[in-house]
């Protein structure tokens, strides 16, 4: 994917049963580069497919470029992410209106217990007018400590422990 990502994120304390009943998919993610200006280069393995992704910017709208790479390429690059990794299980469920879906990430390892819901939008207006379901807790879209890159390096933010 090459383009713009419009996304909002929330913490989740209690996950509804119908969401927990959705099959989850394990994800391994590591960072090759993390820049102070918001830029990052990450590796991700999900469902047997491997990706190299660059992101730039902060907050609601970010630039993103993602390319699929061969598993052999992933395996060569993966050691360079040591100390900047995370693991999570992702469940994807449609919201009641059927136009948007939620990606619920349940983190493992040192981040166990942390749950974050992400919703991607077609544009900024849709994102700004969205009313989250009752099971979403505090919004963390603009809180850098909840970005995956920060979680991979620093662990669970104190307020979420």
C-alpha cells in the first residue's frame, strides 16, 4: 500500500464476547529504524506473509508505504530489530454500520494485558465525526507512548499498567 493512513486508536479494558469469538491472527513486528520526527521502518510477519513498511508523520494522518517481501528477506533483516520488537494477536470485526471495521490488538510478551482498538477511515472528516462504541475506553491517537514503535522499545506506558 502506498499512501495516507487516517487512523484513530483507543485503549480497551473489556472486550465484548462477540469480538473475543472472532479468530485472531498472530503478528510479529520489529523496527529497523525509529526517527525522532515520527519516521519509522518496520518489518511485520502476519499469516505467513512478510512486509517492509515505512511511515512518517504523527497523529491522525500519516504517510505509509508498504511492500511485501520474501520470507527469506524477512529472516535476513529480522536480527536487526533486536530490542525493538513486539508480538500481538489481531482480531478484525465490523462495526454495526458495516462501513468500518475495528482492529483489536491484544499484545503478548512484556506487553501482555494491553489491548488497543484501531479504526482506519477513508478521510479526516469521517475520522473526526466517528463516535466510538461503548467498549472503547480512552482515546490514545495522539499519545506517542501508545504507538507500536514506542511499545516495542519502551514497553507498556505507566498509565496502562
